[in-house]
């Protein structure tokens, strides 16, 4: 981030918790409904791109709002 700042390139680190993805050969299913969905991360990226240029969120940690209630 610091190396690219002088070129007006912004870098943000997104640190998601449990996301319903195909990572590690997992097939997302209904039991993953409590997890963050890929479209939620996509929306977060879009929101970052729309931020005012004076703002630089360097680290964003996101977690599911509640654990699975089984």
C-alpha cells in the first residue's frame, strides 16, 4: 500500500470470515446460509470503489453477523 500510494493507487485488504465458496473442494449448500455470501464480498468491493478519493480503508475485517444456530 505505501509503495503504491505515490502513484495514486489505493490498496485495501479485505479479511473475510466464513464465506460460502467452493474453496477446498467445498460445494456450497443450504447449510451455508449463515455464512457470508460471495455477493456480500462483491458488494463490499463495489462500496470501496465508490468511496470518496480522500478515504482509504486499509483493512476491512468482516464476519458473519451470527453463527449457525443448529
